[in-house]
């Protein structure tokens, strides 16, 4: 005999206790790089794990570890590119950002990601793997 329908709420689909639950990561729409001023980023020298952090301040200067690494000034130099230097056009680092401004690639192989948005790695933030400008819709 068939069971009679009940008014019980159907349980959620099966979730494994052995696998971590997917993280809710805040997403951003396409960003104008000048809006990165005031945000904090993770630096991943090995392109995978955070080993430093820095801030791009709204006044065009930097904060955090960039000051220790003699990287004092930042400016937008392309649709997806930010250039950071020592303030005298030396120690130049060009950061190529993804369309959303959540992750970046630096010539030399370093990568990084925005902090405070739920990302824990450049991969989670979809940081690029090259300095080629991304194709955005």
C-alpha cells in the first residue's frame, strides 16, 4: 500500500559530512580599478599561499607589507592593470587584475587576492595566471 502524503517538509538533499560545505563567497561585478583604493589584498609570492598583505590607499600610496618592500605608490595604468613602484619609477610591479578586481597576477609569477570578501586563496578569487588582459563581457 502506498503511504499517504503528509505535510512534512521534505529534507534537504544529502550532504556529505566528510566534505566541507561550499563557502559563500561574496561576488563583485566588474570593477573600475580606481575603486580599489582603500582595499586590502593578500600577496602570494608562490602564487598559491598568502605570505604578505598590502593596502592600496585612496590617495595613491600603499600600506602594509608593500611599504616594507619599498613599494610606496600605486596608479591605474590600464583597464585591468595597476602599477606599483617605489615613488621614483623604480622597483616596478605590474598587477593584472581579473574582471571583478578580486584577484591579480604579477609578472614574475606572483598572485594575490582581495581580503575581507571570503576568499582564502588566489584560486578562490579567480586570480589570473598571466599578465594577458582578461576578456570581460
